[in-house]
């Protein structure tokens, strides 16, 4: 079951994709972090340990904010983007970053 907070997060991620402000997939996100394009990484909380470590290490090294999407599976994250399973996404726009990070503070 998707809660209100999870649905809002998935909606904002979908809007960011439609606006062209989102990069999808672990490899592409890590490359974009290295290029300095990513401002926020949203990662599913049920990815493999290896993928989690890879994304976390890359984000920490390049000082990029990392948000774990609590209770959102890679299938749900992918469905919000019209794709199959998606471990993580990278947001390139600061406005969308503020929206996504502000979700948990609005409770």
C-alpha cells in the first residue's frame, strides 16, 4: 500500500522526469554525480547491498545529498517513471530537490 507521503514523492519524481530534470539508473546517476550534474539522489530502500554501497559512496565522495525512499521498492520507483525496476534516480534541478526533501517536513 502506498501512503500519502510515498505517493507525493513518486509524483514529484514523475514530474521531474517529465521536465527533463531527472537521471535514471545506477550507472547513469553515478556518472552524472561525477560530472557535477546531480543535486539529489533518491534511492529505493530495498536495493541490493552492493548497489546501496555504490550509490552511497559516490554521493558521499562528491558531497551530494542522498535520500532513501522509505518503503518504496524499485518496482514502484520504476513504475512512477514508466520503466521497469529502478534502483535510484538523480535530480538535477534545485527546485525539485527542495520539493522532494520537503515532503517529510510537511507531516
